């Protein structure tokens, strides 16, 4: 499967009469965008704001972040069939049909992001600060953010509230993505994965590496979707890596902000990007296995057994395993590690830590001697003080109740003292963040 990505660099965002990209600026018809985002009987209102890097702006509570993309050309066997070609759209199963994605050509408004906010859905939405110390922890302080403040109708249940906000964000991102349809990209990238037998034979002298992509699936408000299907309802399966770049995997969860994978991060998964970058140089990147993070022991055993079987079937010499969330998912991470290592396949784990505010507590809820190659994205319990901002988009009072905050986190002057757990992407377990380590 071959996918061409055309990146259109967005350096500024402005409201205007017509939604279009002109010389690196995304002009947005505010009323038209709000109307499209509000195309749901369960939406009471939608307000649109702009938040640029360096501005004194705080966004909370953040539900999701979505990158505008648009499908330009179909790929695969149908691509040469002219008018009969099947055009798999962005966010299949939600905004498009369920046709295969991940091939053909896609344009991306690189540097732009749709950020959804509103009344709190669960208790684990997060914060984006566009400047100050908080901006150093989140990747979304450096994007040009189109913020949608979405209010649902009265009396709606929390899980339905999440659906309303999620779909509004997808509609907005699709609408903005269309502005890049006829724009010449500033940069071109090509990603290709062959059929398994072809891929395995391509670089016979390089180690064959697969990626085990654990997805958050612990129930209501802890969902992730693949082609519109709740991943909790499926067993582990193979996936072409390029499928994620067309939105085949989307976030539907409200787990802790620091290690949540918003839809934007799924589409820009840095593990996949790095594996492609090393493909043909130091490794032979075979592809991905997606698996779920379960609640019951039987489900964990079933999924980890199948994950190990699929990796073995691929003929992998080594795998990278990433998780989403902490606590209960740590058990899935360790089970996957144990069972894959038992087959003679080396593993590298990517996680973050909840080691207490002093860093002295046990970092993970589970462990294994086989987990001897582990990359950490940082300690989510680290405490930080975020100074007041001139503008707050959303509802600042939720700082006292979201995960990582406490009663009194929000001070009278608007500053917030809380764990970095409250910041979107602070300890992202795909590595899409800014924390790093150095020898001392």
C-alpha cells in the first residue's frame, strides 16, 4: 500500500469571507464553519475562536485535537478505474464510508488544528496553554488552533455528549481540509508497505520489526475507533501503517490528558513515522498489529495471546509496543511483552510513569523482567504552576476537578497549580511531546 502525503504549511489563521489557503494563511469563514460543526440536533451552540502560538490564551477543558486533511486521489486496485475508483475518505466509518484508506494521495494542512472544548464530558479532559511554562509541555502550543466551544442540548448523557463533541470536531476538520484540495503542497512524503511476503523479502539482511499499537478501550468514555468500530469489540488484527494517516483510528476517550492520544496524534503517530524513516536503513518495517486494552482478565489474556501470535506469524525479529493510559493498561502492556518475548522476539516498550509527586513511587502498576528495554515519556505526577492567561477559552473552573488537579488548583488570580497530568500531550506515550532526559 502506497500513500502520498502533500503537506501544506499553515503559518497563520485568520477569519475571512471565504475559507481558503492563501500564501500559508488559512482564511476561515467563521459562520460557515460554526454552521457545519453544529449540524446535529444535539448541539445547542458552537462558537469559533482562534488561538495562535505565543498568545496569552488558555484552552480548557480540551476534548480532542484534529488535523484538517483531505483525500485527493484514491489508491489501490480501484485507482486506475477512472470514474469507478473508490475514494476512501478521511475518518472512515464516521465522515466517509468504510472503504479502505491509506493509499492514493492525501493533503494535510500542516500546522493547523481543530481543538474542541465545552462543558466537561468526563473528568479527564485537559489544558492547552499557548505561552508560558505550560506551553513547553504540550505540542499544541505550536499549532495554529481553531477552537470550537461546543454546547450540547440540556439533559444529554455524558457518553452522548462525547459523541456530539467528537463528530463536530471531525466535521470541522473535514470542512477546513477541503481548503487544501487544490493547493500545491510545500512538501511531499511517500510511505509504502508491500504485502507481507514481499516486505519480509525486501531487505533480507536487516532485522524485521513490527509495531504493536495498543488502543484505549476500557469502556464508556474510554473508547478508540477503527473504521468507526469500537476497538473494544474486535480482536487484535493487522493494519497497514498508512491507514492511520487517513484517520482510520480516531480518539473517543476521556483518559488523562497527559497521555491521551488525540485524533491528531494518531494521524501523526511518531512511532510509525520513525519506523518508516529507518526502513531500508537499519530495519525492515513489516507493519502494525492493533490491539485493545481490556478490563477483564479473560479479555486481557485473549488479546495478548492473539497479539503474540500475529507478531510471530509476521516473522518479526523485534517489536515496539506502545500503550495509552496507565494503571489497568499497564497489565496489558506487560502481558504483551511477556508473551512476545516468550516466542524469542525482542520487545521495546513505550509508556509513561505515575511515580508520585516526589518521583519515589512505583512507576507502573505491573512489571516484568522481560521489560528491560523501556522508553519513558516522563512522570505525569510532576507538579507545575501555570500562570494566568489574558484569555480563557472554555471553563476555567474545571481545573479543580480534572485528573491531575484538586480543589483549589485554580487560584483567584487565574493561575493553576496541578500535576502535568492536566496538560494535553505532556507525557504522550507515542512520544509526541517535548519532555526528554539528559545525563547528570
